[in-house]
C-alpha cells in the first residue's frame, strides 16, 4: 500500500511538467540524463551498422536545416525559461543510405534521416517539415513519457530509484519499446496523440527557423499519396492523413505568427 501511495504522489508531482508550445501536462518519471546516455549508445551502434552519407548536397542540407531549426528551438526555450529541455543536448544530424521512408530524433538531439524520405521531402522546406516534427518529439520528451507510462504499469508500486538500479533490464526493455529499437528500422513508436502534438510543435519550430509552415500540409499530401494499402513505417502510428492535414491547417494561423521570411 505504501508503495502505491508513493507512486501516486510521485505521479502527481511530476505530472506538473508542461510541454512547450502546447502546454499539455505530462508524466516524465525518468531522468533525462539516463535516457540521453542510452540514446547515445544506441545512436552510435546504429551509425556503425549503417552506411552514413556524407560530402553530398543532400547530407549538407540535412545538417543545415537541422542546425537552423535546433538553433531557433533553443532560442525559443531560453526566451520562455525552458532551456532545461535541451540541457546537455549535443545535436547531430546524419543521413543514412536506406530506402525506408523514415526519420527520427532521439533524446539529446541525435537525428537521422533516411535517403528514402528525400524524394518525398523534395526540397529544403519539405525537409524542414520532417525535421521540425522529429525534433519536436525530443523537445516534448515523448519517449520519456512513453517509458514512464510503461514503468508505472510494469513496475507496479516499485519506487523509481529501485526500478532503475535493481531492474536495468526493465528500463532497457521500456527504452526499446518506446523507441522501436527492436525493429530494424530505428522507428520511434509514439502514440497518435504524440504524433499530433509533434505536428503542431513542428509547425511552430519550422516557422521560427524561417520556413513557411504552409508547406507542411503539402508534404503530408505527398506522404499520403505513397501510402496505398500498406502505409510506410513513417506513418504506422500517425493520425489518418485527412485528419492530420485538417489539424495542420486548423493550427496554421498560430504557426504563422512565428513565421518571418
């Protein structure tokens, strides 16, 4: 009983955290420092097992867009007293040779784009749509939230410190489940709610970096067109195409407030 009470109190305290831009309250029970350490290990492992594309215009564009958006995000967070969201981030932007339509960003700002998504992004603005969306996941700490939910369910009334120190395999399993590392795709497994939130945040982030957010619905129309009967992995947990595009357009006026050419 005392463990259940302790867990309830802990959940109440940490649920006071708010996601930037949307202001949604969220549950983040795990230390971000630990997640960043785990993500760095997995990131290095992923890069060593895959062919990184460098010294090309496409690779340079991925780095350029990533730098612009991450800089704008850090400036916004500093202005609003939320710099701790990117404390100890060490941004990296890599392009890997893989025809999978995918991209992701892990805790600590570790970003990967697959060459397979570039024909759909088409240009710099399209790439910014995806970059803003993926960076939003990391800034919103969606992975921590998913792991926290899993820990609350699988760890029962166990104190967080005990779970992390005495059951490292539980933490690693939750990390793999949250970030999809058990698959060969490196696909981050977020909920539809997280995806919708990242869409809104991504619109604002790309706008702050000088990219027209009105390009976002056009990118998702192109994504929808290649879905067919079986959507690409990038869309597996995302909202329905029509719903996503409508929601993006509904939020456009807010995003445009941050857009300066």
